[in-house]
C-alpha cells in the first residue's frame, strides 16, 4: 500500500508541474500580445502610404496606381481594354533591425471580345517557357518564377468576354 501512494504522489507532482508550465506559457503569450498591441504605431504619411511600427520592426505600405505592361513584364493582348475600376497595386517594405526586405505586388485586369482559345494561343506563342495550369473554373494560368520574382497571367471566360488578369510579385528593383 505504501508503494502505491508514493507512485500517486509522483504522478500528481508531474501533472502539477505540467499545469503550471501551461499557465506560465499562457501568461507569457498574453503579456507579449498586450506589449505588442500597446507599442504598435500606425502613421499615415499621406492618403497613399502608411507606416506600421512594431517592437520587432516596421512595415511601410505604399499605394501605387501607376501600372503598365513593363511593370509586369508580360505582353498585353492586342485590343484588350483595361478595367480601370480594378486597380490593385501596392508595395511593401519590411524593416526588422538591420534586415530590410522589400517587395511589390502589381495586378491589373483586362477584357477582350476574342475567345479564350484565341487569347490563350497568343500567350502560348509569346510565353513558351512558362508553366501552364488548368484552373477549377475552367480558366488557364501561365506562371513563371525566376530569381524570387513571380509573374502570372490568368485567362478565363467572363460572361461571353475573355478576362485576362496580369500579376507580378517580387522585389521592386526587379519589377
């Protein structure tokens, strides 16, 4: 009988230690979260950019409404019209102490009255080394990743017209 009570005491001590470590972990997470939330500053330099400063570094976000085919490095389908209401361009710069990382995301959407097949053939001819994948919605996506810089062209049917979406993600110097 004496042997079982000793074993039960050791088990209770181990469980108590695990519970205490769990509580300390939760307290540390909550404390860190409160510290970070209390020390984040968002600064709007103008209506087109903002800086978010945290204890770990800063993030600078800038709206960028300029967009041209040269920004993506992809040819525009002849006769396609740009959707002006669909502007999605921004650049980000991450600063974490001595580490600086910048990247830019650029995207634009175009429409053409030509068929999806005709537009696809145009891009197959112009982008022969790009990866082509079939999407679930029946559209196609051309993509190329090189030196950490990714360019994409998505083609799909859009109510009888062909929608062409162009996008690039990479460092600003390479865009």
